[in-house]
């Protein structure tokens, strides 16, 4: 693992440590979990963009006939 140095208000750090302790975790563990989630958001956005590109042919707002809706 690699170390990361962050700067934050000492009061904020103490409050974050208290929250982590209340969840029986260290601040380091909580930060690692947050970092993983934050990095995953980018992947989710890319997946959504890919899906939307694949659905370009779909035309929203079209009304189907009763026969089309009941086709099997």
C-alpha cells in the first residue's frame, strides 16, 4: 500500500475519528473504504455512458397501438 498525506482542519479530523470509532473502525479504514467508493463512481459513469450510446436508436415518447402492446 501507498501512503497519502492530506491536510484538514484539526477539529474536522477529530470529529471524523470519533465517527470512525463509533463504527468500530479507524479513520484510515474509513478513508480507504470511501476512496474505493469514490473511484468506483467513475466506472459507473463510464458504464452508463456506454449503455446510453448503445440505446441511441431508442426513440422515447412514442405511443404504441393496442395491438403492438398486446403482441406476444
